[in-house]
């Protein structure tokens, strides 16, 4: 027997379906406002448990374990058996393994720490004691494999561990001059990508305990008071002339586990790169930015052919826009984040469901997104977490669900 809805009943059904869709729509929300002074890295082992790299006033560098439950967020400090200058980023591929990277100096401060029980972190040894690293990734498909990107003594490229982070080997990526390594992606045992770049130099002297995350943002730790803070930097103050007065952006690639490298992208005087995410050996997405020059603003670049060609998928000419992190769940779905850095932060979380052909902006007032983590759920979806700086010199935690 045929069944036909009358117009009024049809309207009621449509309204109910729309209401359900609104209730179920996922979004980013702040779940832990001003959780610490600086939270700069996050990695999750399941949809309610994450490890966070950061630091707090009076404490200095710290590693926090997050648990999200019915009552919100619980944060607990993890034991660290190391002298560390500053924690920057973390990778925890399992509940019992992980590496947290940061700044190593003088052969005293460790450049990274590792865990093999998920509870206690110990100093890595050998070649990461003189380093600046704000990128830590697990090497996909390699048990105990971790890759860092940055500067390691005289080596510009990567530091790689195959024993769970206990020891590292420094590997130069053969990048052009004035193009320091910044972030890495390790989509397989042998194929790795390193983004690199710099912004124009200034006459402003770097303070002890300072790390310049981007052209616009610095983080500090006072060596005596242990006060930790992040600070907005005016990128146009104190500009100098010379070889280091231009933007550089490069990407290096290896397909033989770091023995040989090829620069697959290089451009001067336009922007520099931040994070890169590679869901496969041939598919990568990277974010970049600049505050002035011929094309200021933020952009997302992508390759689908292993770096042979790169296309600009998204470009916003806003000179205050900074894009800091990108995390692709697969070749179709992913997120990029950052924000507008002015007197009041405006966070931007860009989402794609079509491999980067389109990016939908999800704005969050008062934050600057700096690191993303996602965990698949049993229903085929995912839960996301993000650390973010605030305009009040603190850091918050956001959740996407």
C-alpha cells in the first residue's frame, strides 16, 4: 500500500531531521581553558587519552597526560628523568611508547626524552644533546621508529631513532643554504620528507631560553624563575639586509632511509614552511606563511606525485595569518590550523574532505591553534584534540567531537 506524507507531517519530519543534524554536528570547543602557560605539542593514544608537551610557571618544562571523561579534562604531570631546556612536540604511537622533543644545549640539556612504559620519560642519549627541534613523528610501519626534524649540532635535517627514542642518529638532508630544517613527515620506513625555511633576520637579539617558533611567535623559559610564556613578535621590527634577509622555503625527500636526499621544492623571497603531513609516500600536504613580501599570508601546498609537482591548494593574503600545523587522517580528510596574530588571536581550523580541493574554515575566537591530534572511533569517525596559545599568554586545549 502506498504511503504519502501530508505537507504538515512532511514539514515536521524535515524540521526534526534538521534538529538532529544540528545536535550531531561536530565542532571545535575549548575544553581546558588556560590549562598551562605553554602547551605546544599533543599526541593521543585513544579518544580520551593524550600526552602533551609544554611547560608552566614555576615548574619549567613538563609532560602532561590528559584524560577526557564525563567531567571534562584531567591533567597529570608525568615523571621526567632528564634535564631539559624546553619541550616542543610529542609522538605516542602506542600507549607505552613515545618521544618528546625539544631544545638540547651544552651536552647537559637533553634534546629529547622517551618512554617505554607510557609512564616515565628518560633522556635520549648520543646525538641529540645539541639541538633545536619542534617536530617529532613516528616512522610509519617501523616499531620503535621515530623521526625528528631540525638542527642537530652542525647537521641540518633529521635525527632518527630505531630503538624507541633511546638513541638517535643525525642525518643531513642536503638543504640549500639559509634554509634550516623545520618539520618532518615519515610515511614509510624509507621515504621521508623534511620542510625547511627561514624568515628575514632582525637585529633583535635572541634571549637565553628563547625559541622562535615562527616569524611571529616566540616561547620563553626563564632559567631561574622557571616562568614560561609565549610572546607575539612584530615581524617587521629590526629587519636587516643581506643573504639572510629573504624568505626561503624548501622540502627535501629521501627514498632510501636518509642515505641520499633530493630537494623537491625550493623558492625564495615569498614564504617559509611550517608543518608537513604525508598520508602516503606520494601524497603530502604542507603549510607555509609570510608577513610581507610579494605574497603575504598563509597557504597550503600539496603533492600527489611524490614531490615532482606542488600545487597551492589554499592561499589567504591576510598578512597576520599564520598557519602552523597540518594533520591529514588519510589522502582525503585532514585539518590545518593556526590563526591571526594581532592584539586578539583568532584561531582558524581548516578542514578538507576532498583531498584539499576545498578547505572549510572553522574559526575559534581568542586562540591560535598550534598542534593537532586525531583518533579514529568505532563508528568510522574520529575525535580530535588541539593545543592552542591564547592572547593572555597562556595555553588552552580544544576538542573536536
